[in-house]
C-alpha cells in the first residue's frame, strides 16, 4: 500500500482538510466505491456519466471511512464526523494524489501500450518479472487514467515492479497516463486499428501511443511494426531501444531480442551473444512476439536473459485469449473473443491454422471502433478468412455482409460462407455440425458477446435439423 499520507494528498490536491482534527501523518488509502469501502479508507467522490459520487458520502460514512474528498458543497455533512476536503474536481485531485504516490515509491514501473496484445504482454511480463521481483499488475482491463491511478496508490514497500497497462481512446491520452505513472520501462506492442474511430488517422494514433517514451522510459519496441521503427528513428531512440524480432522482421539499429521459428515444442531465443533453446507451447506467431516483448520488459527490470528465456515454457494466456475448450461433440473450440480488430483477427486465423483438426470452422463477429474505413476493413478481414483454409465461415453483427463480400471476392465458395443473425442461432448450427476432430474459432469484439456461443456449445445444446 502507498506510503502517501493525508498531508501528502492535501499537498498534491492543493487543498486542505477541514472538520474534526486528525493525524495528518496517517496513510491516505482511497476508495471510489462506497459499496466496498473498508474501515479507515478515504472516500473520493468521483463523478461519471450516470452517477455522482457525492451522493454516496453518507453511505461511505456508514461503512466507516476515515475521511471524505468531495467536490459538491451540498454533500458535506453538517457537522461532519470525519475530516473532509472540498475540491474543485475530485477526479483531478484523485489523479494528482496518484502521481504523488508514484513519485514517492521506489518501485520500477513498466508501462505497456499498443493496439494489439497489451493485456497478453502485461500478463506475460508479470509472469517473467515475477521470477525475480515482487510484482503488481493492472487488474483486468483497467487501463484508463482511473485504473492507472488506482495501481499507483498500491505502490508500497512490498512492490518491486508494477506492470501497468495503458490504453488510449483519444489523442494525447498516453501522455496523460505517463504523467501519472512515470514509467521506467515502456513497451509498445504495435500500432494497429484498435479504437481508430477516435483518432484523425493512423499517424495520430501512432503518435499518441509513442508518447509512452516522452518521459524517458527505457524502450522495448517491436521491429515488426513500421510505425514503431519510423517514430523511434524520428525521436532518436532507435539505437537505445531494445527491439524484439521474429524471422523476417526488418533489421534495426539497437539491441535485439530475437526468436527463431518454433519447432517440436521449442524455440531458440537470442539476446546479443546469448542463446537459449527453450520450451514453447503457445500457438500463433503473435503470442511469441508478445512473449519476447514481455521478456524484454523483464530484462530491462533486471531479470537475467537466462531466467526470462527459461520462463517461456510456463507462460499462459489471460482469460479470453485463444482459449482451447473440448466440446461434448469431441470437437475443439478456440475462444479468442475478448476483443477484435483486423490485425488481431488475422493473427487468430493464422494461429488457428496450427490447431490439428479434420475440419475447421470460423465464426467472426463484427469489429467495433474502426472509424470511417470500417466497411473496407471488414472486407479485408473476410478476405483473410478466405485464405485460412476454412471449411466454413459464419459472419455476424452489423458488418457481416462486408465480411462475407470480402471472403467471397477472395475466392471462398459461396456455399461455405453464411450470415447468422443471433448467437443462439449460430450455436445451434454449430452444435448440429461439429463432430469429433473438428475445430471452430470464435472471434469478435466484446459487444458481440460471443461467450454466449461458447457457453451454449459447452452445454452441448442442439436442436433438430
């Protein structure tokens, strides 16, 4: 837990405590949820589109909060049984306190951003860094300013390294997160299409992501990503960065951490003059790339190359990423629908081709937040599916027709591509189609709720043809 005191928070928030006198040296332990606040925590009344935390000050008091941070004078209890702080903006105060907590900590911080693979790289980095250090990682997908602030408040003497995922839905957002978390190591996975609708163009997105290195974080970059190579050279950090490379990637100026083509459950990993032949069991080139990025972060934090490489064999993916499920029919379902964009779908299709199967089927849900080129991107994704040696392709969501058009134009037989209208419909079709030895891929954006298809298949639901 952070060593930030009540006095430290007041200084960061540029405000003062009012009400009953208290020990200002006591720890500042914030909570933004009155429903789960614990005895002795400070309730910070944040506002959202559909809620106002000030309205829950009484509930927080009832649960035993130590103090209140409010931005509505009407919410101040009269008289207040605990110290309170009245600020202009509770969210701004909360973030300022988090930045102060970060700078008061001796922990190393690894910031991870990119269009694809952030959460997987974060999970793998946590596993590899944890081989030597006590680590703390962003929970679930809390990668916005409030999530980053939350993890900064948890930086105590028991944390050596914090692995912080950083997302961006708007221009300049990564720079704001860097201001809060001040990463010592920055990992940029790539620049793709995720959340592109919120940016002017791909360059705007790329420069937003590259702001990860604005605070002089030691850079770990992807040699296979054109934007990373270009901006690193432009910013003059290309020779100082640690670049991860796979076979066929561009040559780069800085140090490299490389991997060969996996073979027989092993892969060769090279770092300068050091080599290791290690176990590797995950399908898909993109997962190997994420593992290298994670290893790069671990090495930057002080884990030896030998230890990081040896950890490859035990790496596992976070929930919702390329999960393999045995179905009652004897078929295999690959559930990779935590989220989706054209790059991640292409990666999933390539990895799916490595799954042993007599017949292969893919269910692609529409992708979200792609901007004005959304139709073209779906057609290109349909074309990628046509090249994936599938026996059948099922497409759903608002851009199903574009997926189908792309697949058929790329040569997939018309009878092998069809649209589905609901998850229950396609689950029933698959349940009546799949047999032992088959494999099916489920891939789509979260809004498509493709876990419903998985759940139905695992339950063995069928319907008469």
